[in-house]
């Protein structure tokens, strides 16, 4: 299992950590900072899902006028590590 730490840019969350297993499934997503309840929900929704699928779904989701979001940053973190 590969453990990933990804420093975000442009979001309230400052760091995302997660694990990728040998079948490219995502586990244990944790956001540090940001909207706690919403980010815990994202972690539950993506648990055990295919990393490529998660990235495709979340990529491009934007928060206000930031040009990114915590979900978009998770997609970027996945893409950088698969």
C-alpha cells in the first residue's frame, strides 16, 4: 500500500493524505483543514473506489472563485500518484 501526502494550493484544506492499494483503490482519505463535515463525507464516499474513477469525478469541481476546491485538489493528488 502506498501512502500519499499532498500539500494543497488554493483551498482551506492544507494537506490531504490517503492510501492507494495494489489494485489502485483509494483508502483512508484525510483532509487537514477545510470544511470538516464535507471533507469527511468525501473520504467516506471514495473509500475503496478506483482512484482513476474518483479523479475523473472530482476533477474540475470548483469552490467559489478559487479556481479549485478540496475535491479538485484530491483529484490532482491522485493524478500525481497513480
